[in-house]
């Protein structure tokens, strides 16, 4: 027997919505516009829930920017949730930069001292109220403040899963998470439209999420390192 030879399964949002309602015992033919709006809202809320269970490998990307001498604060791209690792790149050589807490940053006596960048504070809530993105985009505070405009900051960030959007869109999730999204959406829809199925659908959603999450990891040995100090220029 011949196989398809393709690897293109990526259902549109409308198909996932139909699948989720079928799991709730609701015929997709009976769905109204209200049902579809509710389903897309529940899907985006599910992604918000998953953000608290991250990081997810497919929602991690690398960001690079060139520093500016005397500039301490740098905005992160829209959708940034957290920073996983950061390094200072000088003449193609990377040196790890260690994070600090808000309290540590506050207790730093001279925040304008220029020199070799060795620490950073990730300010998750941006106080700039002129930014329209919810609560503003997070910011990076560097210390020491860069003493040149040639070095680069390289970091990996955890970003939001993209919004669902139009029913004809496909989702910002990899193939192995398709079952988890269908099961998770069915659980949320059951709360509103099929309360008699909340129990089994919740158990199914948790199992499918845990299965996907257990494989959402890098297969490399763990290395423990002791840090004795920071670099000097």
C-alpha cells in the first residue's frame, strides 16, 4: 500500500474548533457565530494558560541588538515573556551575562557606570503608559552601562504563542502539539456548552498536554558549572 509521502497536516482553526465541539457532543453543523467567537476566545485563553507552563521550545527564539554607549535600557520585541540566557558578544566572542533581581538592581549604587556589561535586570512590566501593547513590552536594564556602540547583546527569549486570529488561519504550534490543542479547547468549551463532559475532557486535556510537554525538551546531558567571577575588559 502506498503512503501519502507528505507531512503537511496543519488544520485550520475552523477545523480544530469543529473537532473540539464534536468532543463536547455538539454537531458542528449546529454552530452559530457566537459559538465560533467563543471558541477562538477560549483558544487564546488556553495559550495564555500554557504561557505559565513554559518555556515551549517552538516559542523560543534568538534576539540580537547592538548596544549604544551610555544607554542602559533596551526594549524587547513585542510578545516577549521572559529571557532564558543572555551573552555579550565582543569581536565574535560571547561572554555570559548573569541576571539580577529588582532588589539587586535597586541596590546598585551607580547605575550609570560605564564598562564591561556583566549583569542585567529584566523588567517584565514596562512603566511607559504610552505603549499600547498590554502593560507595555518588557525592558532590559544593562549593568555596567555599555562603554561603546559596537558590542552586541545576544539572548534567547520565551515569546507568546501567536493569537489565533481568523478561522482560516493555522496555529503557531508544531505538529506534535495538535492533539493537545484540540483536547485543551474541548475542555474549555465543555465548561460553557457541555458541563456534563467537563470531568472526562479535563482529564483528557491534562494527559495530552503532559504528553506533549514531556517531549518538548532538548535531548542533551545536563552540565553544572560553578561561576567564580565575571569578565573584565
